[in-house]
C-alpha cells in the first residue's frame, strides 16, 4: 500500500499487522561500514515493549528482532537492512465482537470507507503496535547519528493532566530535580522522581474508571551541526512535523517557544546571532528557515487519550444501527510513556536522512 515508506536517502518501509504473523521494516540507504549489533535494536525495542506496568497494556510480547539482511560481521553492508519481529502474544478472539462495529476514536470507519475492507483484530496496520517497526529502524538511525556526535533524548512532560517541570528552573538555571536518567527508572518515563507517585495515583484512578488519558512528550536533540534541512518543502521542522504526525495518536507539535511565540513581541522572540555564529536564545527550538542553527533541537508532541476504553460507549455498526460498545482486551491507559522511544526513533530517522542529504548540498 502507498504511504508505508518514509525518507529519501535514508528510508524505511514498514510492514505487518498487529495480529498477523510478524511485523518489520526494510531500511535502505544506510551507509556501509557502520558498526551495528542486534543489541542496538533489541535495546530500543525493550523500551517500547508493552507489559511493563504503570500505564501500559499487559500484552506480553518479547519483541525479539531478527536481522535478515544488510549486516555482516557486525557492520552494515550498504545494502537493504531487513528486520523482522514475530508476534507471539496476540489474542485475536478478544476482537471478534468488533468485526461489524466501528470503535469511537479509531480509524475503523475511515479505513473501511477508503479500502472497503479492514482487519478488525486490534486495528491491523493502524494499531500502535506498528510503531515497533519505526523503533527498530530508528535504532539503526541512532547508531548513525551517534557516530556523527548527535544524541536524542525524549521524556514525558505532561501526563493525565499533570505537567512535569522541565530542565530549566524559573530563575533560568538548570533544575537539579530534573534527571534524564530517571526516565528509565519509572514506568511513566518522567524525569522527576518527585512526580512519579502523583502520576501513578492518577493513572490507577483512570484504570479503575475504565478510562484513559493523553499527554505530551518533549524531545531534545544535541550535537546537530548547523545546516540540516532542505529549502522550501524539505525543512527540518516540516519533516519532523510530518514524522511525528504520522503516529496515529499524535495530534500536535510545537518547536521552541511554540504557541507561546504568538503572544510574544518580535523583540522578545527573535534569536539574536552572536559573533561566534551561535545565538543568544533558542526560542526557535534550534530551527530557523527550516535549517538547523547548531543549537539543541527542541520540540513537544501532544498525544490524545487512548481511544480503547472499557467504559460503555455508543457507536454504529456496519448495518447502520446504533449499538452499545464495551471494549475488552489489553489496552494502555496512557500511550505517552511508550511513545517516548517512538518519538526518539522518528526524530532519528529524520535527522539521519537530512544528514545524508546535507553531504550533497555543497562542494
């Protein structure tokens, strides 16, 4: 189907359905000679894997990747890298009652309207499980970026209506309570230990109610050289926006000052160039004119509440009748914690592609 390929020089095609035999990706354009291990990919997939408690579903997939091609003796060959992940813990019977029902908040009706047929088992290609393909490909992109001095880190900055303070304190200095490392020590991927219990109580209350929540993932990429991004339609921020909004649950993105810039004066918002070719501020989030400035790339992505809830809802069926629906099965209360590695992966795919494009931009 069209629309399953992302990127120009460093590109990835994903395949598979939530309840099919397997999912995977084919990465094309990765340069030869890059050191790549199975653990590089497994590590990122473990971060995305369900069944880790907190806000996550109890689906117990191991998500062990297999590298089928493109790597020999620990190095990339420059040929397509095929990665396969087999599904093991899919309970298709949980979805049998949805064969003729359209779930509120899902793509069931829009998909069937387009194709005339759909996979009702967990949403098929529209399932959040498809993101494991992106994370696998993003793991390869991360290795390429790390070899070029770049690092990407994302975290939960808002969840279930609770905002988590960022790394900068109100007085402008670094807040010592903010710890990137803490994001991997709690199930909500919150970088502040003092907020974990409060969030856990809110998530548990929602779980008991049979409801769900949304939130925001913040991301910061460091080590970017100035100059990444193509003119007009290939702008860095435009490419990132397309990448993030291709995630089914993502509903918005803002860079730097974001929507607050609409309330600022030009004299307040402008990032003033300095003699050393850096900038005095970073209100633009590291992107001006669609091109990286050399300052950290900073953005926030908003994710909607998980639409699969166990509360009774009214919906329509294929025969045009109104029906009462209660969704069974194993579903996240909030997708945000598991979206953190996915946001990093999509960012890595964009930056890897633009890095290779930049190498052909000038003689």
